[in-house]
C-alpha cells in the first residue's frame, strides 16, 4: 500500500433537505441520492508525489439510498496535474491504497455500478468554510454555488454544524444551502438543497484525528 495523506477543503451539494439524513444513518429525503462535490488539496502527497494545490470534483447518482449501491460516478481531475499526479488522484478517489471502508472515497467506490472515465479539466473552485460560501465550476460539466441557510421570513443567516467524532469523511462540517446543474453522463438539477463545507484530513487509514 502506497502511503498517502491529504489536507483539503471540501464543498458539496446533494438533493436532500438541510442536514442530510445520511449523516444520521437515515434514508435520503427523496428516496435517492444525487450529489456534486469538489475539493482542493492544500497539502498532500501520494508516496513521493506532491499533490499540493490540486483539485478534483465528482458528480454522483444513486437510484436509492447509497448503501443499496447501483451508483454512477463521473470523476473530474485537475487538468494541471502531471501524469504521476493524475494517477495518484485517481487511486485516492477510487478508494485504492486505503483500508476497506476507511474513507468516504472507499465507501462510495464500494457502491458504484458505473464509474465513467475521468475527465481532465480546469476546475474553478473557491470555498469559505466559516462563511458557508462556495463555487465549483467545470465547463460543460458542473455549475454549483453555495451560501448560508437563510431564515425564510427575515432573510437572516443561520449557522449550523454537524459533528461526527467517528465519521469517515469529516469530524465537523458547516451546513449551508447549495444549487447545482450538471451536464454530461450524469445530469442533475439541484436547487436550494443540502450544502456542506468542511476541512478534510485523510490518509490510507481514514480520518486523521
């Protein structure tokens, strides 16, 4: 197993209501799961391959709850990555060189029926986790934006967080509202649904605590 470790910032959007039942071992709000996710690695390596500053994104679709499988995934890798970095990113996000079910990558990979060939594109990504704002754009693939949850009567912003001390993705995530439109093999149209903003620290063995 090649040792790897990443510290990253994540912004993601799924079709569930705010809070996302999946975080509480409950069934998804509408019976299925549709999601968009993007990350930027602030510091990371795969063996001796430096991954600092690289980004990746993905579009997901499951016809039912995630644990029932039959999922589809379109991975998207940073076009700036060289050949070794591309190989490293693909292995990490596909759950390879990882203890079984130790990371979100490994868990999701185990539920996939179809994983489309990775796209190598420019990924425009900005996220302010504390402010609960984010933007993820990939030409001809993803247009996703996030903002704080707002009180429907006053417009005031609401701050809420999910803390999962034993989680396989994050330990603390800020909650927000997000919308996404995707193109290509997996077409989604999400509006004002679950937005997640979090710091990730992962390696072969799971979340680094």
